C-alpha cells in the first residue's frame, strides 16, 4: 500500500516567560535574553502536525482531516490558545516553555490518539515567529 504524509496546520496565541526559578533575573536575562522579561511576552504560533500512513483504498485518506483537527483542538489548541504557557497549561507543568519543549509535549499529548486512528505521528513543527521554528520527530 502507498504511504502518504498528511499535515494539518493550527494556530494559537500564547504568552510565556523563559526563566529558571533558581537563577536571578540578571542570570535569566543573560541566558534567555528578552524572552525572560518578568512581565511575559507572547507569540502567534503556528502548529504543523504531520502524520504518515497507508492510504485507505476505500476512503482515499491516511486519516480523516476532521478527526485530526478534532484531536488537535481538544488535546492541544484549547489548552494553549490565549493562555500563559508557564501557568495555565497542564502538559507544560515543570518545563521551561521553550518552543522545543512545547513541540515535545504536544507530541506526547497526541501520539496515542493518532496511533489509535491507524496512522503514525511523523513530525511536530511549532513556528514561534517568522524566523524561528522547531521540528520534533519523536526521537
């Protein structure tokens, strides 16, 4: 059976602060730059989730896009959109909310649901700004 890759894009807006609690504000500024501003800052993120799998000969789908969208909205977007990543998001608790950690945490949130639908999670891409993005492939 042919293998195809399907990507869904979602968007969310979130605030965060990059900082290590055991460091002073000056040390955090040195480590994280302006991203450690004590009064937070925000991004308009784009999330790209790519799944792979055999194309079902009856439906022509790797995975129904409505199903993928529903998983992403329920498990990820509703928890992230217009939230503070440091204090509002259960799956980021205890993590510095870098884009790297965000991508890894999103993977963990949705991998089982994607697998249950007969596809495999291939890549999570989180674009934080026009110039910066992270890709995570479960490794």
